């Protein structure tokens, strides 16, 4: 090691420096002021440029070099040391952490550089006096959307659990959620909300009864949980539908002779056949086995017993009164539905987006628009205050649409075009096909069919949607598209995706037009309304008849009417006399 005096402008940056994020302007200004006042107390550490060059590369002290240049110093002292094999990457990390903690993003970049140079996570943790878990946590930043890294570089770091959830999501999903949740300048990010939006249920390989063949058929790819205990099988997948489908197929193939696949209730308990009793003790030969999937997706089985058949002696032999005999057929398992619950959620999103786009862009006649408004406010997601009580949801939600119908002076004034726009925007806010409390019911589908919203549905021939279809539904789609089904579900799905890459596939059940059976409730209400109208007409006719009978002229009525006319005339005369008197007095 030796001391040298050099021009700070001749010192070269170290490509492996740990601190790559810019420091704050306030910190830089403080550095320059200190150098001008007392000079550089600790000289930068440099080493000779590899390959026999004459240049000097900074090991530690980039900010001090920049501050000296900003302070217009022509010369500074430096410590020249021997170059390290890693260009001083480890020394640079230690020096920066010891002086001032690097932000998490720069720490992660330094760790990744050390890993690339052959350092293990354990060795890095030992050298930096950090837990190995902290090193693993920093390395999760490699999976984050760049804009999130910029926020973290400001010191706004999510918790470990939140970081794990965010890092497990795809970059595309992260970008979508970040756009909706990006904080304003100077604010901290709502990491809990971002993590909740990206959270996906994990299904673990240790809970799977199926093997690698079924896993491949259902497109299941196992990932490693880096933070789980090392002595367990930590592989998991977020392909929940594929996992459950493979479990179900495994149960079907491994069902005992006297067994059945049953569903579970809302409490996660198996739904046994009527009058069946669960067997907790020693099983009999006539007992049966029920297999089911619990809330974690594990295959479970229990033994149950059906009541013995009762026999009654009758003339000529015996007759069975009730119960179950040995020849009773085994309870058949329910077939897997064509569309999974997630598939219905996706369809609901597709329908809603298409409906809203159609409401905003499709040509709609005025009479149809009025009819749609009636449909919209008859939806199951709308409640309005009335004389009968009830609650108004989103009173301010529609204010912006109502405001379009007023001029600058507060007068209720508008033209027909403005009214059409306001009506469309109101319908967009009201009508929804999404599942949950916002769903408008079958009427939203009727509205979509009326305005041709099917034309706005996206191409559903994608892996994301086709994963929601059963094998039977996929094969049906293949036959309609003239695509040959493959032996494995995954291959069939890939064939459909390839076929519709340049085309447009809409799953028939996703179209807007509802079946007649789905309109039973509204048609029932239509019949009731018709009966009410007929009753109203009958009541009106009866009321008109009574009024006519009570207004027939009788002598007494005529006299009373004449007397009333006389009284009225007298009163009018008085009023006229008072008026004349007032005028004369004036």
C-alpha cells in the first residue's frame, strides 16, 4: 500500500461498485461543503488498472472523488493497494455497509455480483455478518417489476411475507397491479394491498397423491419455496385447478371396490349418502369408503356404513321394507364440471369488459337505450331508496353522470347527445357480469345480447382460459374447431392454443344470450305484472261506473248546485266590490 497524489478527474469508476443508486442532492451538497472546509479526511482507495494500464480504478471512495471534483480540487491523496481477484467487490460491499447502509436494491445488486463471482450465499452472509435468510430475501428482488425496485430503492421496503408473495407472481401480473396501486410521489406503497392482489393459493407437492405423469398432463410445474424448512418437500404450484383436477383423476383411478367420491360441505366435511353413518371403529366387510378432497387439496378417505335393510314377512315369502342391501349400486361420483370456478370468474370478467366496451362504442337506438336503463336498474346489484325503505348504494357514484345534465348556471338543461352519453356511462357503472355482489344477474347478459357484445369478447383460445376447462370440454372444443384431441390434456390444450393463435375462439357457454330456463324468474315477474295491469283496468272501470251513478241529476242535487252557484256569485261580487272600492279610494 502506498500514498499517491493524483488529479481526481483521472480516477476511473469501478464497474463492480456496490453503490449504484444516486445519493440525494442534500447528501452530495453536504459532502462538497465538508471537503471545502476540511478537505478529504479518509483518502479514496484505488488499485492499478488490470492488464498493465496506467490508470487507477477506485476501490472505495467514488462519492469522495465526485465531491473533490465539485469542490474544484486539482489534487487529492489516494491509497494505492493491490488489485483483488474480484475487483474489490467484497471489500466494496463491506466498506459501504460499514460507512452507510446501502439501500436494499444496491445490496441485492452487490450480492448478485458476488454470486456471479463464485461466492455462496452462506459465505456472503458470513462475510457481511448478516443472516443467510437476509441474503435470500435480497435475492427475491431479482423477480420484481423494475418500478417496484425504484420504490424500494427509496427505502420503502415490503415485509418478507409480502415480498415473497409479490416475487412469486409473474412480472406481467406485477405490472398490472402496480399500475393500479402505484403511490403518489413522496408516499409509501401499500405493499399489503399489492401482495393481496397478487396472492395465489399454493398447492404443495407433499400433499399430491398423483405422480409425475398426471402432473405433466395437467400442466403442473413445481417451484421451490426458498423459505420453508430444509427437511421437507418444499415444492409447490399455483396452478390450483390443475392440481385439483389431477387429484380428482387419481381418486377416480384408485377408487376402492366399494368406494365413492363425495363432495364436501361448507365446513370442509364430506357429504355422505343419506342415513349413512361414519365408522370410527373396526370396519365390516359391507362397509364402504368415501374419498374426497379437503380444503388443502389433500386426498382423504373415511369409512361409512349404510343402515341394514329391514325385512317383513308376508304371505308367500319376504319383502324388503327399506334400507339397503348388498346389491345396492355404489354412489356415483359427480363428474368434473366443464368449467371450473376460476373459469366462471374469468368468463364473468370477459363478459363485463365486453359489455362495457359495447355500451361505450356500439350503435344503440334511443328506444333500446331506454329499455337498457330499465334492465340496469332491475339488476340484482342495484338498490334505490323508496317509500318502502331500502338503501341507496353509490349515491355519489352517479353524481358525475347526473352533472352532465346541468349547465354552468345550475339549470337542468341538456341536448340529446349529452343525454345519450350520460345514459351509456350510467349503464356502464350499473351493469356487471362479474361474480359476487356486483353481479347484475341474467339481465346484464340480456343487455349484452341486445347490443351485440359477443363481438367484443376476447380470444379465449389462451392457456390461461383453457386451463379452466375439463378434458371433456376441451375435446368438445376440438371437435368444433376440427382439431384432433391429444392423449394428454396439456397437449390438447397446446393444440387449441396453436390453432387459435391467429384466430378467435369464444367458448359457447361464455356468450351473452341466456337460455330460456335462466329467464324463468323474469318471465314469472312478467306474468305477475300482466295480472296487476288487468286488475288495475278492472278497478278503474268499476270506479268510473260508480262515479257516473253518483253524478246523476236529482231535484235535490240540482237545488243544492243552484244554491252553491248563488253563494259563489255572491262571493265573487263581494270581491269585485272590494276591488272597486280600493281603486276608488286610491
